[in-house]
C-alpha cells in the first residue's frame, strides 16, 4: 500500500533543465524540433485574430469529435501541466495516491494545494507494472500515467478498469498516448463517471512552447475544474492548433508516426543491448528507461561529449543508475551509442 512521505526529491526538475542549448537532446520528450509546416501555417493564420479574446468552441467540438465524445466532456487547458493544477485546486481528496515512478508534476501540484500525497512505488522486479491490489481501496484520488513517463510502461485496460470505484477519481495521464499505435489501452473515448483523462498536444506536435492540452471527463467535474481556471486560459493560436491536431488527417499522421517510432525504439533498445545496457519492461512510449551501473558517471560523461540524457534520480523510486533516453532517429541513436561506447571504454 502507499506511504506518505515528505519529499526530499526536487519534484520540479524536468528534462528541459538538462537539455542545455547545443547538446544533442535525448532528455526532453518532445518529438520534433519544430511543429510540422502545415501546423505552423495554421498557427500563423490564427494570428490575425489576436485582437479578439479567444473562443474555444471550435476547438472543443474538434477534440470531442476526435474522441467520439460530447463537447461537454472536453476542457481545454494550457498544456497537460495546467490540468494537474486544476485537479489539485478543485478536488478535495482525503486520500490521494500517486503511482510512481511517474511524471512528478501531479504530485507537486497536489502538495502545492495542501493535499497529503501517498506514493505507490512500482519496482523493476515487476517491470514497473501495477498490480491494482497495491492501491488502497479507500484512496479517493488515484493518479497514474499511461503510458508512463519515465518507465515507458503501458498499463493494460484491465488494470485501469480494476482501479475504478465509486467515490474515487481516477486520473489517467495520457500525455504520450498518441505515440502508441491505435492508442491501445486509451481511456479517452470511454466516458465513465469518476475517470478523468489528461491529454497533451505538446509532445507529438512540437508545441511545448505553445501550451496546449485537454481534459476529458464528466461535465460536472469539468465544471468544477473550469471554475478553478482563469478567464481565457488557452490562447487563440493554441486553440487553432488543438482544432487542427484533432482533425482526421492529423490523427492519421500521428498514427503513422507512432508506428515509425516503434521501429526507431526497437533500434535503440537493440543497440543499447549490444553494448550491455538493458531497459525496463516492454517500452511503449517515445522514451526508454535504461539501467546503467554508475549511471550518474555515464550521464555526466555524455554531457561532456555533447549529449543530454535525463537523470532518473529525481523520479520517486529511481536511483541515479536509471537514465531516461528519448527515442530519436537512427542517426542520432548511432551518435549516442558511439558516445556511450567511448565513455564506457576502459
Ligand atoms: C507524463 C507527462 N504528462 C504531462 C506532461 C506535461 O505536458 P504539457 O507540455 O502538455 O504540459 C509531461 C511533460 O513532460 C509529461 O511527461
């Protein structure tokens, strides 16, 4: 079961702090250097409307249609990051449980709003896979990532099904779900009382600087979350991007990218294995979690060679021997492997 702890980890440390300009970046999880040209055109075309206050109607309709849900089930946010803050501010959990290792902002937001947080820490022995019995039956707020950052684990639908219960809010962070072919295991298209799904458009589309994401859930809960938002939280260009990224053509591109990503990930995993480095579980996200004896030394050595990988030790449950490595092109992976070889050479 969970444990409540005063955190000594910097929960606000993220990959962007490690990918200093000029480094070959395997630390940040954004998949593109820039949004694709068609999306830049959409964003640019929206700029003529900047004198008007944003109207989220069209974006909400488009997101709803993309997931086969009612527009009332959609709340647009300034990135998935805003969604965590809204949940923390609007809900009053008695017993909040965060399944770790995972992205630390949900816990940081809950703590900042004054809620005690229990951690359920998954371990490498089980491949960082959750057994629903690990969650206390009286947890009334449970936060889980699917697929999970940084472990790259995709929890099966039956695990999440087993976490739904009356009186509980289950928050499923699907920030990386659009990188999973067919979005296997996604809860986005399944309206269900008590389940809140968080999506991000910043990773797949290279929009981290634009800030755009959304929540899917029951209208009554979304109303409570909306009440915690400032007026006009999502800008007109971000709304234009949300609408465009929800169109069938964009979803089609994301699907093709997800399939290609799988091949690049297989290549990365195989190349790491060839130099004796294993990864956790069966990775399903745009990054892998690698275990390296003296990982800290390797991470700093790679920095000296111009390459950034994400340290693991700021995730609850991981030590500095864990490194999160983004899936990149084969050429970039070759550069990484070459640098690791040089660094590990006696
Ligand atoms: C698992 C996870 N959820 C949410 C976010 C936040 O995404 P956004 O850029 O949409 O705020 C991140 C960012 O790294 C993440 O890793």
